[in-house]
């Protein structure tokens, strides 16, 4: 973990908008997106598979959607607050982190990858909005003694 901290520390020194936790979160989401892509490729019928090997490369959209699943799984209603504390307030921020890691040589990109692939994939304010409390909350029931 010290090598990771040192390596990411240099990236953060060049762009301090995002915390170490934000980089770790995006890299974990990247790992999950790759795993999902490879699992889906193994499940695909042989006729639909392209070639022998399937690339582990994921698109900006795939990474953002994996980040959404991870945030909701790990932080549920607090996802927006936790990610916001780390500097992540939109899918564009995920793209900024990825492209910081590309610039530092820690990640690779294909010729078709673009920074804009991360823009507006989903809306943090909508997708991470806390769910309203259920209408059947017992604390909201009127007290029968108050009806007289």
C-alpha cells in the first residue's frame, strides 16, 4: 500500500482536487468493471465472442456505471456525501482521475478513448439521492388521544 500511496501522492501533488480515497475508489470501480466485462464475455455464446482473448479495457461509461454500483453498495444513502468529501461530485470527476492516471503512466488508453466519455454518464444528485422515508413510519401516526 505504501507504493500505491507514493505513486498516487505524486499524482495528487499535481492535481489536489481529489483525495487518495477518491483515487482508490475509482481504481476499485475499474477493477469491478473489468471483472464484470470479462465475466460477461465468458458467458456469451461462442458465436458472439470476438477472437480468443477478450480485452480487459473498459469504456468511460462502463467505469462510471461500475462506480455507481460500488458507491451504492458501499455507502447507500451516504454515497453522494462520501464521494463529495473526496472531491467526486460528477462522472466528469471520475474522468479527471482516470486521465490524471493516464498522464502519470499508471493507466493506458486506446486511440478511441476520450476524456468526454465520462461526462454526464449519470447525475450524482439524482442517482445518489437519499430515498424518502416510508409513509408507514410509526412515528408519523397520529396519537388517538389527540383526536378527541
